[in-house]
C-alpha cells in the first residue's frame, strides 16, 4: 500500500515548485489558463522567460495543465 500512495507524474514536482517559487500551484495553472491555446513548448518557454521557472518545473506544470484540458 505504501508504494501506491506515492504521487507520480507531473504532480510529483508540485511540492518542490511551491517551495522554490513561493507560489501555490493554482497560481501557475491560472497563468497557463490565461495564456490561451498554445503548444506545450511555447507554454514552457513562457514560464521560463517571463516567470523565471526552471525547465523541469515549467515542463511539469505544462504537462499537468494540458492533461486537464
């Protein structure tokens, strides 16, 4: 049972993202929603260039966001 409780996929980055940037995940998802219908790498680039996120963190947020759409 212990192994099945582990968070997998993009959401596994969320605690680190919140700690590193001091913002809740909802903040970043709102930014992605407001960015409109763009491709994965365009959204990753926007988070990196306009908001200073690292590539791995930006990629995880975008993957999660696009999977929800």
